[in-house]
C-alpha cells in the first residue's frame, strides 16, 4: 500500500513540475512575441545611413537578362 501511495505522490510531483515548466515556456514565448511585435525592421534609417547597393546597368555594359544569367551562374 505504501509503495502505491509513493508512486502516486511521485506521479503528482512530476505532473506539477511538467505543468509549471510548460506554463513558463508558454508565457516566455508570449513575452518574446510581444517584445518583437512592434519592432519595425523596414523603417527608414536614421543618421548618416547610405544606400549600400545600387544597380547601374549602363556602367556594367549589360542588360537585365545578362545580369540574371550572371546571378544564376555565380549566386551573387
């Protein structure tokens, strides 16, 4: 009888620990989601930001099809 009660008590302890860990994980994910929900990645940059890439086909001496083929060959 004592071993059966001990087994039940251990099962309840594991269930409680699992429930607490699951709740902490769930609310942690909700907190991260809310933290990054209002994060605007595509806003205009502030300060002395410059445009890094500008495609100028006239200087490269090619057209769009040649540029596309170059992209497929080199992956750049």
